[in-house]
C-alpha cells in the first residue's frame, strides 16, 4: 500500500459541482479541473485562483489540500457547501467561501476580487441555473452516471441540512 486513493476504477456517480463550476468560469480564463478520485491534484499548478469543494465527510482532507495550496501562495476559495461547519473548520485556512451555485457573473466577481486582493470572507449566490454546465470535466473518466439537476429546494428547515440557502434557512 502506498497510501494513495484507489484510482482508475469506475465511479458510481459524480457530483455536479465540477461541471457547474466549469460552466461558470468565464471564457477568457484558462481552467483546469481535477477530481481526486481519478487523478492526483497538481499542487504545482500555475493557477492564480484555486476553487475547492469537498464532501462534508472529507472536510479535514480539504483542509490539508487548502493548506498545501496556501503554502504555494495561491488564493483559495472553498465552496459548494451549504453547511455552516465547513466554514468553522476551514475558516482559518481558506481565503473565501461561497454557498449556492454561482453563475458566470458571480464567478467573475470572485475571480476579480481574488486578483485585486479584495476577496470577501463569504459569498452567497443562491442557486443559479442560467448557464450550461460543462460536463467535459468527466471526459475520459469511467463514470457510470452523472446526476441531472431538475430542481432544488426543500419544504423543511433542518439544522443539519446541506442546502439551507435553497430551503430558506436551516
């Protein structure tokens, strides 16, 4: 055992966060995406801004990833989470957080803020579905199926909910 994640096998399902963010990056920006299940993270990337997302159950690993990028002098924005504890755990290491699904205009705001050293601690964009997702992030990967997003929201307001911005609280 070399201590690495198992890579190269089929993933039962892939999250929407990568194609959502890929579709929201402005066309005049170069973008590279990494799904750690399939490939190693390139910590030597020349990217000026790093967006990171992670499942809640792997938040401590996300913290390690953020710290590695911060040591390289990168601006790191953590997002796509709807829980409050992510910010509690990552608040001292990430430069900024976002909730919801940002569209191209929202991502442009964050990118410009990062380049101008003017990142807000927190952005809340709600849920924007006004742009096509870019599923090419999964090209060449063995993915059994990808979720289709038909709606968002819930009638309940649970404290532990992963989607409080879509359910008016939580």
